[in-house]
C-alpha cells in the first residue's frame, strides 16, 4: 500500500535562503534534455546550491558513488534507456536513504506501485522559483 507518496506544495519559510540550505549538501539534477538540465543547474546554483547535473540514471548513480555529500536528488521520470526515474529513485532510496527525492514529469502522475516512499512531484514545465522552493524544502529536511 502506498502511503501519500507525494505531498502538497511546500510552504515558503521566511528568512531561509538557498545559500543557507545549500551549505548542508549538494543537489543532483538528472534529465536527459540538456536545455532543461542546464536551466535547472544554473537556477539552483544562482539560488546558492552546490548543484551537479547528470544526463541519465546511470550517470546519476556513478555521481552518487563518488559524491556522498549529495542530499537532494531531482530526477526526470521519463528518460531513454532501460533505467527510468522511478527505478533511479527506488535505487537511491535503498542505497542512500538520507537523500531527499523530487520526481519531475511532464506526463501523468505516477501509478500505484511506482513509488512507495515520501517524495515530491514537480510537473513540467516548471518555473525556476518553484524548483528552488521544492529543493529548499527537501534540503532542509535532509539537514534536520
């Protein structure tokens, strides 16, 4: 049984900035679309987050192996190849349970059984401000 895999949009906490939360870890943004990935990485860096980009789930797993300081994973759900964002999220939850997860999709919401743990869903196309709010919230949770 899935218990509320996605939460309502986060509340903005006054007085906290990306720089303050970014000092608590690193964000890994995974998307096979270079333009989306570049936009997200630059937006999060401008907000003060240390941010890495990966073009596939396999690249993301290699990055996580080398960077134990990653605290927030933001991953597209649909990517080419045998490993999609749902699989990546489950693998990260198993191997790196401290990493907070945000799924990104321009399509339908996940079906029962896709994800069985707490994470956010960010719908494409998204605004930079919404991405920063979601990552800030998850980074605070990771630091708690």
